[in-house]
C-alpha cells in the first residue's frame, strides 16, 4: 500500500530544535521519518537514532532516509525504553530529542490495522504487532466497569457508561469482531440527538481503546523523564501532541522542571528544594499555520512544546 504523508509542524519543529552540526538526535516516534529527514538535512554530520514500535514504519523510514544511511541507526522499540536503547548503542547523552505522539497517518490509512472507524477490519489497534494485548481482547473480555473507566478517562466520552453497557450486552449475543461491529454498537448506545452535528460518534471510544492497547500515556510519562536525563546541557526536547490528555502530561511535566516552589502557601520559607533544570523555549504551544491547516487537516489539533535543558 502506498501512503502519502505530511509531517505536522515540520518547519516549526526544526526551528525549535535548532539542530547543531555533528549533534546526536533521537526521533522517538519515527513514523514516516519526515521530521528526521529534515533534521538530517539541516546541518552536516548529524547522527540520528530513530525509534519506532511499528516494524512496518521502520521499513518505510529506512527507504526515506537511504541518502543518510551512514548517519542513521533505526531501532525497533518503544520510546519508554529510551535510556536502555541509548545505553545499548553506547550513547550516554544526546543533543536533542523529538517526540511526535499518537497514531501515524499510515496506521490510520491502513484499514487492516483496526485503528479507523471508517473502515471495517478486525479489532486490533496495536502499534507494535508483537504486543499480546489488542482492542479485541479489551472489547470482548474486560468487564463493564473496566470498559467504562477506559472510555471515560482516555476518550473523555460523556456516554462511556452507556457505551460499555451496550458493548457487554452485544457481546453476550456474539463476539464483537470488527471495527464496524463496534461502531454499530456505539451508534446504538449514543442517543441520536447527541450524535447530530458533532464528530463521529465512535471517535472518542476508538481513541480510548488505542491508548489503552498501547499504554500511550504511561509510555509518554516515562519517556519524558528519560529524555531530559539523556539530554546534554542546552539540549532541546520537542514534543508534538494531538489531544488534551497528552498535552496536559507534557505541559505539567515541563512546568515541573522550572523549579517553582511547591510548598504550602502558609509556610514562612521554602523547604521543598525545587531547582530549575530547564527553560521553556515557547511559553505557549506552537500550533499549525493557516497554510498548513488548509493542506493538512490532521494538523488542526497539533501542539508543539519545547524545553531547553540547563
């Protein structure tokens, strides 16, 4: 299958990272390697470590980066293992780190992967096909309370309890095998009036299942901490997110690096000992320009946050 792909916030990301000649950069979510290719092209002698848990993505990226073959190391893995991956490569510190969070365009466009509610496929949603947990297992085996918690917390879906009830009832008749089966259940669960004029009724539930299958938020929290630890002094970490749960995690973590006192306001002096370890490169998240929004609608929800380590 041929895929077209536009890297979101490409120019803004390169400007924010400020690549240095001869630097070592890690793309934690390689995908189609658009950002990585731009980093490599920006300055001479850059070494790039590209990580992705999707082996198909690594194959596509290898082709995209063939002109820089001698400068690139591709790794099949999860960015939650960033430090151990770098240790195995004998790289103690790096100049910059990039994370582009969430599902990639090829994963969405490949109906067989089960990420899309617009195409019928087996319920899968695994970014790493070696992962033993898939969406089918969650939908067909988790109890109602577990389903409600996932759909509510990860999908921020107001109809989470009702959707979970309908899922449990439906699977008592027969297993929910495909994305189409699940979409039909969700449409029955959400009242018609609540479906009118809004986004696709299955969007939030599919987002929630994808996050749960791949433990995306847990991986992000772990990777952020490790990224700062492996950065050189004045090294930069750039993170692109696409929904509020991810962005909130990044924003709060970046704020925690600013050394602001966390003591109760009634204490006469600071005793928490917080020290600033990084600075915000951009106080507010960078978002897509009008030109990019017109050419790439998927950039609409993208937010770029960047820090520089002291």
